[in-house]
C-alpha cells in the first residue's frame, strides 16, 4: 500500500506479533479499569457501613439470617468470651514489629452460634514463638461492637495449617471453616474486628479499605494503553519506507 511518498509493506510475522502484543496490552488495560471499578464499589460499601446503624447479630443469628450481614457493617453482639480457646494469627506486622492478632471465640447469647472476635494486635516475645503479654479476658456476659469483616488472608495460599495442640493455638492465616473444625464449634462466616474504644482489646489500628484506591488502577490502565499504542507505532515505522521519486 502506497500513501504519497511512503510505501507500507507489512510482513506477516511482525504483524502477527503486533496484533498479539497489542491485544494483550489492551486486555490488561481493561482488567485494570475493571479493578478500579471494583475498588470504587468496595470503598462505597465501607462508607455505607460506617454510616449505617449497628446490626444486632444476636437477633439475626436467632433467625438464621446472620449470613445476610453485609461486609464492613458496624455490628453489636451480646454474649461472652471463651478465653481458654484463643487463636493467635501469626506473621502480623505493626510499626515494623512482628506480632499476632488475637482471635477470641465469642458465644452469642440465646443462640448456639459463635463468632471469632479480633481483639487486636500484640507483639511477639523476643524469641518470636509466643506473645509478649498475657491474653486474659473476663468470661462474664457483655455487649461488644466492631466491624463485620473477613479474617486476614494471604495474597497466595501455599497450604493449610497444622492443627497443633494446646492453647492459645498459633496459626498462619486460617480460614473460618478451618477454625470451626479446630474449635469444634459452629462459627459464623465472618469475624468481628473489635472497636478501638472497646475494653479487653489490644492495638486496633484498623484500616478496612484497600491499600490504594482506584486512581492507581486507572494509571496502570493508561500505561498499558500507552504500551499498546507504542507497539502499533513501532510496527508502522518498521514497515513504512519512503519511495524515491524516480521522475527527478
């Protein structure tokens, strides 16, 4: 194909490579654009949960509807802690120091259901094998409140936890079904992250939102689109040749 003084003669293999790379970069851009949308929905859900009135978990559990509680909702529960069967979630870092999240079972009054309550972060001892402070908590009935959220999960799960023995049990990113099996109790599907003002807690510097907002994903999408455009421009430049004017 000739356009003015330029002859465009694309070859098969470079053209195929251009199509594949451009399609890949555009697909990655679309994926990042969708991720930005997911982050917007997540942030909106967190803000909505913060503004809404607290949910009475006991009332919903008695009606078998605790599974309908939206994530990031503020919840209220009445019951008692079981201090004898606590779980330490290891490999949690706060202010550059290694430690644990303290997960304590909480029996809901008037039901057979239990909830895992994240009472906060504590540092590990110097040997790195145990907490640096006691995990005492009174067993009396009380009302607690917090955020309804998932347990922390790793970016990549390589295997399950060994069951081990003794209490408190130290585990690395357990799932809720795994905890229910270890505790031999019916646990609700999510955990309560204890309010910062609640008593019998540790360091609770909760940040339920994503590590970064949708803006970064949009930036990534634009970068992938720029790479796709660069590939097309390079392909055109390599296959376009100026034609010598033979009439001169």
